[in-house]
C-alpha cells in the first residue's frame, strides 16, 4: 500500500489519529505476511527448511521442512525468537547480516544451528527481504539447506589428506636415512678431506712459526686456509644434518646446478668404488626454480644411486653416468640422469613408480614413489625411459620461479 493510498484510506474512514495509522500499517504487514506464507506453502513439499521472521527476529511462519530439520513443530516455533530457538552461530555478527539484507535485499552464507534434541546442524542459508507496498521492510524469508554431512565429509577429506602428507613425509625421511646409510663411506670421505687439510695447514703454520725469523705471511696464509677448510667441513655437516632431519617442506629460489653439485659431492665415493665415470653437462645460467633444497637433493641422490646400482653387474662395457641440465621445449628446467646399466624391462616399465615395487633384493620399493610425490609437490614431473642399446634415463622437469624470472 502506497503512502497516498494509505492517507486516502484514512480520510475515507475518518481516521486521523496515530493509533489508527498503526492499525492500517499492521494490516499491511499482515497482508505481506500472508503473501509470504503463500510463497512458502508452494515450497512446503521440498526438504528445505523455510521460515519467515519479522524484523525483530520472531518466527512468523515455519514450514514442514523446518519441522523435520530442527524437530520443532510449527505451533512451538512460531512466535519464538529464532536466534534463541536455534542457538544460531553466525560467521559474522547478526547486525552486519541484517544490515546487508536491508541494503541489498538478500544474504547468503553458512550457519551452525542447534536442533531440538541438542545436536548441531550446518546449513547453507539464503535470506530474502520482504517489503510492504510502501517499501518498508516487514519480514525476512529464510531458506536453509542441511549441509552437515557434506561439511563432515570435507573435514574428513582434509584430515585424510593431512595424514597422507604426514605419512609421505615420514616415508621420505626413512628413505633419506636409508640412503645416507648407503652413502656412509662417501660422507666420511667428504668430512675427512677438509679435516685433513686443517691438520696439514696447522702443521705448516707451526713450521712457519718455528723458523728463526717467523714467517708471519706464511702463518697468515695457513690460518686463512684453516678457516676455509673448517667452513668446508661445517657445510658438509650442515648438508648431512639437513638430509637426516625430518622437516616440513621449505621452498626457496634455487639454482638446480648447485643442488646437483652438492649431491655429486656426497656420492663421489660410490662412483669411485664402482669405477663409474661421471659426465656432467650442466647448462650455464639456468633460471632459478622454486623448491625445497633437501627434497630435491633426495630426488637426485635416488636417481644417481639407482643409476650406479644398475651398472654394478656390468663388465663388458664402460660404466658411465651422465647428468644433464637444460631448458626443455616448454622453457621449464629439465634434469636427466642417464646410465648404461641393465635397463628397464618391458614388464616393469609401468610399475617403476608404484609404492613397494622394487627389483632390488634389499630395497624398500619407496624411493621412486617418493621422488614422484616430491616432484608433484613442486608442480614438476618425473618419468623414465629405456635407452638404446643399454641403460635407462630418468628425467624430471620443474617450473621456473616466476618471481625470480621477473
């Protein structure tokens, strides 16, 4: 009812006081509520909970879906304050929601409410403002859809995903420790080299001091070499501790060639003991990638050690391992590890990256599976192919660090 119509009605019936005006407006509100009930009745066959509340929050209408969802019959719900009846938990303050409804005419969001039996339910809630003929807000039509099971399933999926990541991290840590056990001789060699140099330089320092006229320049050079060698030993130990520690993934801009060089220092002894020659073709000035140094070291160590193991039984041809880095046709950084060993049999080609599959008598069968998981976590890809006539090539690609490239 428009304001002019209202005044006309007041004049026609001779009502001039404020009380009579309130009566007319109440009738208009009742008409609006009746229209809302008629709209809600059209949806009474649905499973959605539909109810109408006035601008003070009191329930004016309660459909069958609301009875089924909340357990409150209409005769007990109508007239009650809905916030108190359902003990609604809002993601944002109710006043903010009501303000948005009045300004925009609608609101949508998720609410947590309590049923008559005390259990909680999560609903997707849609609010729609209803106005009278004078455009004054008179009521809010609310349609709630039960999404409790969906939210529970989403929470379970997140928890399962967290558990899977924790399991992958634990397996990756176990694999690193097992790999380090195989690399004990190489690690000892890498630590002993700078320590032996420290001793040698310290002895030289004493000789410079024992001269009739101490050679202070020689002493200074020896001390500087001792410091350099001490730092070298410290860096080796730091890398070993990083490999042994069980830590969360920490991505940072990296030069993949530096990561490869660090790995080669650790496997040097293995290469020497099995008489494997190493050829590295590392492209200079490669763009930085974004990755976890320890995890990428773990991938490269696994691939290199697998290549060395694949050539253990080879006697009729030279054992050579080739490590290559470059940019591929998609401009990603590509790393290849190529051996001339026993190769990949046709029946094993599709199972190489399956968990617990191994061709080694003492293997866990997790190395390549973990490597692929690490690559996927870095938005990269890992695959293998047989070489002609001998051996296999394992390759992975990593996207360029976009921030670093720019």
